[in-house]
């Protein structure tokens, strides 16, 4: 039992926390109040996500452009992607987003231990996503789906792709690697951010009045999820898969 | 010497397009010049008239008038629309070559220009054209992007690898003019320049006959045989590929229901990328010729198809053995019935 | 001092030597600067870095202009020449013009102008300076060791072929610098939305803030596209997968589309802040409210929006379809309208004013003249029928230098001279600075006017040698460039001199109305002792009564 606990009741501690610690430590000088600061931070994250949309949008545009140029070839190449693992990963991310929502909800009603637990679950599912992704990459490697590194043109000819059109296959796979790679990078950043939030939660950094970093991290995590939700059909579901 | 040396102020005006562009330029200079001078005059005048005088108090307020604001918003808009339309007319005119243009085949590569005339003459960094006849130059590049620019003709077109672009002009003054590459293309970009020689028609005919090497179409026929195109695209009954007579410039129905005009770009694509657009009723059994055939040979083939009339297709290759030294071609056996398709290429109307 | 309302604009007597704490003397030492979160100190850090970059880019182009004195160009080899103009373009565009106004003047003034203590995210602000410096150092290293010879446009497939030196490191540097301006833009947008002082409604914002808002909007939406295009180009080079290289099945026009989708709006990233600066300076020295405030404010937003719809006017002869060319030409004319509105309003602001010709005003009048000329020649290029002739010639070079150098650099100089007393608390020599403004104006005209003529005559850009008939114009241009160089070195000298020997200025030496003039010069660490409350529009210089009112 610390000195603080012996001197003050829980309610008094909370008041102290809110009025001195929060006001001094959490509030930056340029803001009028904590809600002002929190809203600004959330707005900043939204603006940042707008730039992320443009970032991924360029890649989606490239896929779309080549899909229009050579629809049959791109669809054929898409069939070779492992849509089952992709589908599982979609579910994993969706559930992780749910966990994030629950974490923020718990923060709003000030149940800090729940926040901690849900954040760990979110991060855990994120790691799970990355593991599935790694497995999928390994299968891609085994199946010679890495243009410029491990790629077999003859296989594609035997799959019915005209030899002169293999370039499109390579471009599609290249975009697949770039897009999923950048997405995986975002997931990794997200996991780190969520874990940092978990540690801060553990240290009692947040309260029902102040959980702005959690909120902002949540926005980012949901965005990463949404990107995957667009990415999955745009890459995996172009052709008609048969079980 | 070069015409443009005559005046340092203005380039020679040596094509029909040049006259159009220059007239547009004069118009723009007049309009923009007067607006610019008006603004400059007003600023200068205000600066002198309303300069701060010692002891002057603060000036009174001038209320911005919305009518005035809308006036100088709408007026430029109308002027701009006018300029746009005139510019578009000149551009559209420069975009569509007249049907009776002489086709010339041009290739840009680091760092030279190569040209082939339909009559077979080849030139490097020089281009001879007749006076008063429209000339269309079909352009492609063997490496990076170049740009075909003849200042005296006011024509300009980027030259892209793996793609055809074209430019046309009708020279109006005999003489020698500069040809520049204006799209940065590497170390010796500034050295990728040539000369366009505009000759009187009679002199041009004379020049053509002096430099004749056999027509480009004839060259194309040799290419057609060399790569054994004829073993499938033959006049024999039960040929494995469409007959190409009368193909050039006509509409081709494709197996996905669309149609395409058999122009230069289509022919080139079908040679290098046979699976891209397949004529209706035919299987794609053709191997790609990418990496084997040169851009010059494709040009020759195009010239050949342009000239190919009904009944001129050679018979199967056995009758015309390929010249020795031809690289072996990766021929595939046709899948399924080869001749079940109906002839998809429209015959001559 | 800060009061609840804006002071009437009257020059104040110089204060007694400032002993009070300000952002410059609040702490000392290199670390206190390198780890600062103060937007004003970060602005000074940027000022130093962009000046270094400007000088490097200037040295590169000086050699180029000297080289072009003779048609054979005997000074440097073709390869060196190509690297030099690439260096000039890359440095000037990505490391000077794009960051200069937002990162230096915007960083310093925007929080002051909106009455805030700092930007919304000070750490991100510092981060963006570090990104700029790391990107800049990295790019410089790449360009000074092996060099890059692709031009600042990096057109594929030339740039994706394996033999051309340090393309990849340069691109990495550019992506970093791009994120630097992206984070600056993010900070500005968020701050403008959330940190305005009480009473500072949107239509009481200075036009400079509107311009910064528009600029940031463009940065945010366009930079990611450029970053992605450059990343794809890098991967293409490293892995030989043809996204852009037709030899590998790619489409070179896709690169041009992506590149200009950023780089055309980037032109407005460069020029919009200049328009903002001029909209501050001209009312101040004419002692008139800015004519047509609403129209000028909305024209900034219109430019920011329309700038995204005109990128393909760089590609009229690149092999795009006829209809694309027609549409993009039409839209390009539309984007000229808001620029025209601004020019007319600046001119009308002078009407019946009380005009003083201090140095900032001279620079800004120069801006209006040169920007008008640049804008009008832009119409020539938007006109399809003329563009098929002058595309990729010196006509284009002259046009965009009129906008970028004649416009933006003039405006930046104007802004720097305008806010210099606020930044440093010292005044520079009026005589020398007016002389510099005059030299720059004259030198500029002499440098770039001949380029219009030689361009219409057909001299293509990026030529290390040229046909002899172009020589007279090139010599004139080089002569002008040497005058211009003198004009740019002069301010460096007298501004640095003023830091130590310049007389101290009061809080408001120009008698300006902006919030930034209501605090001390230099401002204290927290900008305002008391958060100001705003009750008026931004440019209440005149008596507030119309002439015919009693």
C-alpha cells in the first residue's frame, strides 16, 4: 500500500487524478480543455486516414487499370491466390475490430481491467492475422507466385495463360505483394500501437474522462480492417473460385 | 542553310498547321497581352496616384461590389471558352490525318531517328517529304519515350515504346528544317536531332527513284515468308488462321463480341501479343513474336498488309521455303478442330 | 501586449531593449533547438534548411546557365549536365518550393494568426522537420555521389531502366520529404479547425490561413499518390516487374498519370501560399481592406479543388486520347478563373489606398506582375492548339519559372521581409532590401523573357547543346541569371547582418492588423500572454467608413 493510498480515499484519488494530474500532464498547452484535445486528436486521425485512403487508392487504381486492360488474365491469376486463408484472415480482422470496439466501450464505462483484456485480444488477433499471412506467403512461395524471385512461366502457360500475356500475371502478383505487404506493415504498426495502449492502460493512464489515445488507436485499427475488407475482394475474388 | 536562321524572333512557318497555330498565337497574344497590360497599367497608375503622402490619414473604405466580382469572374470564363474552342479546333485538325496522307514509318531510339518510306527508302536523322502533300508519320520507340518535334511545322508527338502514335503535316515551303527530340531520353538527348527536307514534288519523285531499294510492301512480303506467317495465314483451303487480304483499315469482329478496326496498332498488337484480341471464330494458336521481330519488320508487315489485295496471299510455306538462317519458331499444335471456325475477317466489301 | 480587440493600425514607437522572455532566449543550446516543440523554433530550423537547399539548387542551375552560353556547351559533359539539371529540379521543387512557404512562414505565422499557443500536434511538427532533413540529406548524398540524370519528373521507362545511377535512394528521399509536407499539412488543417481563438470565425481568418488550408488539403490528398507511384517505380527497378516499363508489359502513361496527379496539384502547393502572403502584404501597405475577401478566400478553395482535375494537361502530346485532351484542356481553363479573380482583387485593393513602398510591398507588387505574366502564358499552354507546338520547350520552362520563381519566390521574399521583424525582433536595411527587390525583378525578366522566345522558336528543354540560332537568347538568359544570382545573395547578407546590428523593432512596425502583430516581437514562447478574442475581420486598415458617408 503506497503513501498515496493511505492518505486519500479512492474518490479523492480520482478527483486528484482528474484535476491535477490530468490537467497538468495530459493536457497540452495549446488546448483549452481535455475534451477539446481529444476531439482534435480524433479529427487529426481522420485526416490522416484520408491520406491513407489515397495511399492505398493508388494501388487499387493500378489493379483496376490492369484488370480493365486484361480481365481474363488477371482473373486467372487471381484464382491462384489462397482465398481460404484470405477469408479466414478477413474474419480474424473483423473479430479484432469488435474487440477494439469493446475495449473502447469498457474505457467509456471506466472498467480498466476489461480494457486491458480486450486490447490484448485485439493485438493477439492481429498477430494471428500476421501468422496466417505468413503461412499464406509461404504457400505462395511454394507455389512459385513471387515474380522476379520464384516464378515459373511454363506453369502459367499450362494454366491457359497466353505466353505473351504473362506480363500481366506478374504485374498482378507484384501488386498483390505490394498491397498485402503494405497492409501487413500497417497491421504491425497497429499491433505495436495497441500493445502500447495496453501497457498505458495497465499503468492507469486512462480514465472514463480521458481515453483519447485509445480512441485514436481504435480509429487506426478499424481503418486497417477496412482496407483489408476492400483488399480481399479486389485481389482474391476477381475470378470465380471453385471448391 | 536552315530556314529558321533567318529570324531569331520567330520560327519559320512551313506547314498548314503552322499557320493555324500562329494565328491562334497572335489571337492569344492580343487578348492576354491587353489583359496583362491593363492590369499592369492599373497597378502602376494606382501606385502613383494613391502613394502615401505625409500627414495623410487612413483612407476611406471602398465597398467591394458583388456585381464587379461576378463581372470579372464571368468575363474571363467566356473568353476562356472562346480560346478553348479555337485551340480545340486546331488540335482536332492536327490529330486527324487526311485519308490520302503518305504513310512514313518512324522509329526513335537512343539517340537517333530512323524512317522508312513506303517505297522502301530508309533514312537516319533525315526525313525527305514532298511539298504540298499530307504526310503521316507513324511513330514508335525501341527503348524509352522520345518526342518527335518539328518546330517549323508546329507538330509535336511523344514516341512511346510498345505503342504507336502518329503525327501528320503538310509542308508549305521547301527548305530544310530541324527535327528535335523534345522528351528527355538520356545522355545524348540533345544529340537526337535531325533534318526534315521539304522538296518540290518533282524533286521528291526524283529523290525517291534515286534511293529506291524495293518497296516496303515487298520487304514486308519477305518478312511474311521469313517468319513463316504464311504457314497459317495462307490462301489454302483449311488454313489455320484468318486470311489477311483486305484486312487493313476494316472492322474485325472479335470472339468476345466486340469489334476493332484493323489499324497499325491492332496489327502490331496481334503480332506481339496474339492472345489480346482474337478474331471471332478462331482459336488462338499463334505464338508471340516479341523479342524476335524488330520494329522495322513490323512496319514492313503493316505496309505489306496495306497493299495486300484479294488473291495475293501466298500459298502455304512448303511452296515457298523460308530463307535459311531463320530462327526456329515455337509453333504449337492447334487445339481441337482448327478449321471449324468460319472466316471471321470480312472479305472485301 | 494583447488586448481584447485589435489595435488600430498605427506604427508604434520602438520598445526599449527587449529584456523580456521570448521564444529565442527562453532556453539555449543545440539540444533545446533540436528537441523543440515550439512551432516558431521549428520554423527557424526550416528556414535554415530550405535556405541551404535553395543555395545548392541555385549553384546547380548557375553551372547549367553558364554551360548554355555557347551552343556546344563546353563547360561540362552531357552526363554532368543532365545530373545538374536533375539536381536543380529535384532540390528546388521537392526541397525548396513545396516546403518553403508552409514550413517556414506557415509554421511561424499560422498559430499566431489564429491566436493559438502552438499547432495541434507539436511533436508531429518536429517529426516532419526531421523527415525533411533526413530525406534531404539522403537525396543530396544520392545526387552528389553517383548522381541521377532522369530529370525531376522521373519518367518511366527511362527511370526504371537499370543503368541510371542513384535513382532509388533519391526516390526514398523524396518519399520522406513528401511525408514531411503531409504531416505539416495535417497539422495545419487540424489546427485551423480546432485551435482558432474565440471570435475568430472562418470569415475572419486572414487569407494566408485560407491559402495554407488549401495548400494542406492538396498535400494531404496528393502526396500519398506520389509516394505510392515512386515506391512502385523503386520496386520496378529493384525487382524488374513492369508496372510502368512496356518492355516488361507495363504502361508508361500510368506513371505519368500518377506522377502528375501529384505534381500538378503540387504547383498549387507552391503558389497558393504565395497568394496568401500577397493578400496579407498588399492591404497592409495600401491601408485598405482586401477587396472582395470572400471571393479571394473561396478562390483558394476552388484552386485547391480544381487543381486535382487538370493533371493530364501535361500530357496533351503524350499519346492520350482526343477526348481526354479536350476535357483536360477545358478544366485547365477553369482553374485559371480563380487565379484571375485574385489578381483583379489585389489590383482593386490598391484603388484609393495610401500606398507605401516598403520592401515587402515591392516584392509583392513584383509578384502580382510576374504571376500575371506567368498565368497568362499558362493559358497558351492550356490551349491545345498552341501546346502541340510549345510542349516540352523552353516556353514551358519560362512559364513555370514565372509562376514558381517570379511568383512564389518573390512572394516568399515578400513574406520573409514582412515577418522578419516579428521573427527576429530586428529590422533589416531598407535601402539594401529595396535594391535587392529591384535587382531580382529586373534579373528575373531578363532571365526568363528570352526563354519564351527561344521556346516558341523550338528549343526543347533539357538540351546540353543546341543549334546556333538559339544562342542570342541563351546568352541573354544567362546574363539575366547572373543578375538574379546577385539579387538572391544580397538578402542573405543584409538579413544576417540585421540579426546582430539591425535596430530593434516594436511589436508592429508595419502597423498591420493581423493577430500575429498584437504580441511581442519576437513572440514569447506561448505566443500570447492572454488568449486574444477577435471581434473584427482581418483587414480593417481603413477608417471603416465609405467615402461618401459622413
